[in-house]
């Protein structure tokens, strides 16, 4: 159970429902498939995901897959995540229908069985941040369980943390997503911060950890959320 909870740590990132949380949250949806790739097959798997993207473009699917691999995530280390961001729940539903009805797309999906095993398949709704998927190469994640009725309060604190990031000159881009269809992990919130690279992550982390206001805000979160997992992931393909 702990390993599965860690696998769904990411983004990972979700539904086009009106939540009344923050104006900065757009209606994007993130579909995340976590897989275990066979040893030595990561490059092959990434190439096949790129092929799938080509067919998604051909079909007019309004979603772009981005592939990440967990590098420091406890029992989930090594897991590969394919995250597809859609602008809305409607576009997710339409894109999924188009892909499912296309024989060539289905053939490519079936061909993945020899190089990977699916660990989980989840859907998330955006609750904080917006815009297109960032082009950074390193993703820091924190997965939390927010106390009942406290999601809006928690998102308000993320706004404050983002303001501190900007004040100290951190370039990390923060997003938060809530799992809406993720089995036992449904309801968990994943905070993801994308950095250009590992060096930028290290430098920015030092800045914010040394900031008194950041530490005060983090300390105040204890009454509204419980940390489920933390992790780092590297981008392995577009």
C-alpha cells in the first residue's frame, strides 16, 4: 500500500470543474500513467511515447505527453510517469475517445506490453497555477492529504509560498493538482515545482529554505495537511 501511494505521488496534475478556489487555477486536466519500464528499455519506451504523440497530433487530440522518471522517491524511485495535460475535462474526454477509436494508436499501445508494466492510471484536476506545461527538466513533488474542508485555505497558503519564491528570485514554477480518479489516493493533492535543471533546483532550494517567511508559512501548514510523500523526477522526453 505504501509503495502504491508513493507511485501516485506525482503530478504529478486535472479536471475542468468550477471549484471556487483561486483565479490563478485554470481548468486543465492531467492524466498520469505510472509504469515500470523493463531494464535497459527506457530509451525505447520514450521513443514509442514520442510516436504516440505524433498520432495524437494527427488525430487532433489537444494534449501533450511528457515523460518523467522518479530519481529520489523512496519505493517509487525508477518509476516512469507519462503525464498528458489537457486544457479541460471536455478536451480530455474527446481526446481519449479519438485515441481509443484509432486502430493505429491502439496497435502502438498494445506494442508497449513487452517493455513496460502499468503500475497505476490516475486523473487530477488543477487547483493552483496555470498555463502550458513548463519546459524544465527537474520536477520536485510533495504529495499531501488536506484536512476536510481546508482545501481553499491550503491553496491560499500556496499563493503566499509562491510570492516568497518570486521575492527571493526562485525560478521554480509551482502547480498543484488534486487526484479525482486515483483509487485509494483520490483526494490527495500533489504540489509540483518545475526547475530548469538540478543546479537551479539546488540554488533555489537554498534561497527559500533560508527565508524566515517561507519557514513560517510551512510551519503553519501542519494543521491543515499531512505529508504523504516527497520526490524528485527527471524529464526523459517531451
